C-alpha cells in the first residue's frame, strides 16, 4: 500500500493555521451555549459518517472523558431509533448529519429548522461551525492516512 504524505507534516504552517482556527471555534461555541458533550457528539458522529478512524478514535475517547455514557456512543449510528438522546442532543446530531451529507435536502432543511427551534440561533450556528470544522479535520486525517495507534482498555498507548 502506498503511504500518503501527512498534510500536517509536509505543510506545517497550514496545519498551524488549521489548529488556530479550531481553537477559536472551540472557544466561541462554548460561549454560545454548546456543551463539551454536545461538541463531542458532533465530532464523533461526523467522524463515523466520514469513516475517519483517527478522529473517531480521538473523539470517542474525548467524549467519554467529557462524560458521555458508553451506551450513547454505542447507539450513535442509530440515534434516531432510540429515545436515549435529549432534544438538544438530537438537534446537534441532526445538524451534524446535514452538514456532513451535503447538499441539503428538504428533509435535512426541515430537521435544521427544528434544531434551530430547540437550540436558538446562536447555539444552532455554533453547532454548525463545529460540524464544518470536524469535517475539515476528518478530510485532513483521511487524506493523510493518519494511523490509529493501539490502546489498552484505559486508553493508554500500547507500545
């Protein structure tokens, strides 16, 4: 298998700019009412949908650290089929899926409208920014072929 160049290593100034952008988004969205758990729901779900193993590994660990129950992480691909998620969690998951599966459809437009009603405009927009950002980082990791390193049950690297 041909290994791909790591975008972040070959063009570190672009990576530094991407990290600075992500840090600003992280700060701004928390000021607009998103919780750390909601942010991680967005990151995990988008990473699942995009098939980004590196980001999925990272954000699943961060989601557990933020206090998201393992059951909710396990059920995430089927979140619409259960009542395990709050209205706010369902709203941010709807936003995540719409932003990840562009273009918007009539159904996704309707879900976005409902999500905006649940979250309010500022928190709704904050969730969209998180979705936009993780989608960009998913693409960086997928195109780079960032590896997932083996971890033990406690999340510690296995050497």
